[in-house]
C-alpha cells in the first residue's frame, strides 16, 4: 500500500525552539507529525503545561504516534492498540514468534512494516536530538531556573577537588615526600564582598540574596565556610 503522507521539503534552522533533529526531523516530515520537535522539548523540560517525561517515555510516545500515522490509511486502531504494537515490535521481553506474528499481521493489512520499523526511534535518538540539534539539557535548564542545582554542581566540584588532593597526598606518602600519618583534606569555598569584606559560603550567600551592605560597612567577620571535608587515612 502506498502511504498518502508526503515528505515535506522545507527545512527550518536548528535552534532551541525552531530546529529539527536528524531522525526526528525525518520522521516528523515523512509522517506529517507537525510540531513534534517543540512538543518533545516541552515534555522533556516540563514546560507549556506538560509534566516532565523521561527519554524512554518520549521515545515510546513518538513511536506510538508513528504507528498511528503509519496505519491511518489502512485501518483504525482501538484504544491502546498502538502501544501494544509498539511493545510487540520493540520490547526485549517479546518472543521472536510474537514479533513475527505481529509483523505479518501488519503486512497483511497493507502496512510497509520494514519502513515502519526503520522509523521507530530509541531513547538515544531523543537524547541526540536534544543535545545536538536543540542544544538543551535538563541540567542547563535546572541551573537557570533552580539555583539549588547550581549549588549541587559546586559541591560536586569541591568533592572532586578534595579527592584529587587526597590522592596526591597518598602518592606523596608512598614516595616518602611527606611523613606518614592521618590527614584531613578540607576544601572551603567563600564568596567575599569587595565593598565590606564580609564572606559567606555559597549556600549562605544564596539564602540571604547576596550582600546587604550599603558599600560603606566596616569590614565584617566572615561567616562559617561550607567545606568538602572527609577524614582520610593515608
């Protein structure tokens, strides 16, 4: 059976909202899935009234739409039937016999099963689309919209630095560069106001919305530091 859907020739430039991605672009054009790219972005980021969805959920959603579009001119799907077809064609727990039977049934109904299967996507296709063609990630979005995510990144960097220093100390001990013993490695991060001299941990700085001085306050005592500190025996 010849599908009535026509591949559209117009292409849009790649951007956060206007771009289309490699395989996502192809299937959106081939199956006339208008607005697919923008919808995926919104569902991934939890914007425009959508709840956040995982990459796998998004891949399943796209594949369900592909199946609906592929059989549109052949027969009408019942509720949940597209999801079941997708599961039978893609899930690892489906037996070879069940998959073969599903493929044959679709062929008998006029579906170009090879074309359909080659169009089905994986979660990796969705990830590549977001990363390479739309230049978005949840991490970058969370850093912008949720400052706490930035603090988590800062703490991870502090922990990494502490681990690097600790490893170096262990090497120095093994090479008799320093005396053997038990050492603590502390990584203290401070934010200092250049006007009043007050100092805070990044967490305290964020909690109090920055420095509240009027630029003529006397030098203040520094607040406690947030450190990355574990006891290391080397």
